[in-house]
C-alpha cells in the first residue's frame, strides 16, 4: 500500500522560511517557526511532526530537521518517541501546575522590583503593548492576541533589563501555550487583558503590594481554569479552510 503523504504543518503563509533559491533554512529557523506555531496555537498537542514533511517544507535534509526536533525536545515542546517519531508535547496537569508555580515565583518578584525601577519610557512601552492586546482581542485575532498576551510577561522582564529572566519566561510561556491548548476551559483572553491593565496601573502607582497580588491572582486564575480532561485537536480540522 502506498504511504499516505504527511499532513502539512499549519504554518502561516508568511512563515515560509526566507532564503535564497537553493538554500535551506537553518536549524534555528526551523526551531523558531515550529515554536511560533505552538505559541500561536496552530500546532496542537499530540500533532505528529514527520521529519520528511518538515524537511520538504524548509528545503533541508532530514538530518537538520532531526537536530531541530532534538532541540525542541530539550525545551519540552516536542516529545521524541522511539519507532514513532516526534510529536508536539502533551503536558500533564501536574506539569501544568508546576509550570505556573514557577511563573508565580518569578513574576511576583519581577513586578515588585519593577514598581521600584520603572521609568516613564517603560510605562509608555507597556501602555502601547496593552493597546495592541486590546485591539487584537477586539478584532478576535486569535493568533495575535495569544502572542501578545504571552509577550506581555516578557516585556515586563525586558523593562527590568534582565535578558536572562526574559529568556526564561519566554521558554515557560511556550510551554504554557501547550497547557492552555489542552486544559484551559474557555477563551479568557479578554479577562486576561483586563488583568494586565490592572497590573500596569499598579506598577505606575508604584504600589508593589498591589502589583504582586494582582500578578499572583492573574496566574492563579489561569491555573483555576485547568481541567483534567485534555482536548487534542484533529490536524485536519486545524487546516480546514473557514466556510
């Protein structure tokens, strides 16, 4: 029986790797593109990442794809299963809670410090980010709002000038996107955006206690919505054109 062609990855049209004719993508480009697709909830937990399909998409060898998948596996975004291949990871509920516990420990301290160190330019940047979030929520731009709502937490770290913290949060937020896909009971984007506004308001007032409490509540609200019944979307449904 002929082998059925692998399903294409659900990548945005403008995510095709930018390269000269005949040149393949780099390992980092493959990692970045797959990570973005996960963060924007276009690659569902449990999706198979067939090496040949990925290699064809990026115009590279399977060896280079394997390197990218190994790197994504180290970041806990991909699971490598012997004799079966690579799949987008499916985190457990316990792992989900641990990830949010780690974020709470990091981010409550982060906003407390930011209350003492925030400069006018930081607040301008945060307000601009909030406006972009609100616009994406209002337009029902799922990919845009997902990216912006996650990036808000990285922007807070960047305002502190802490590159290591920003990178650490970016890694945790990638894992949170998988968790939200599987366990979050409803789309709470609007509510999350409102909570972000309250956090920035507290930072602007330099009210460290309020900012810390609001951040803890914000992350706690997400954890409170986690369910023990993961849902894994069908790739065909993801790729089906809108009617």
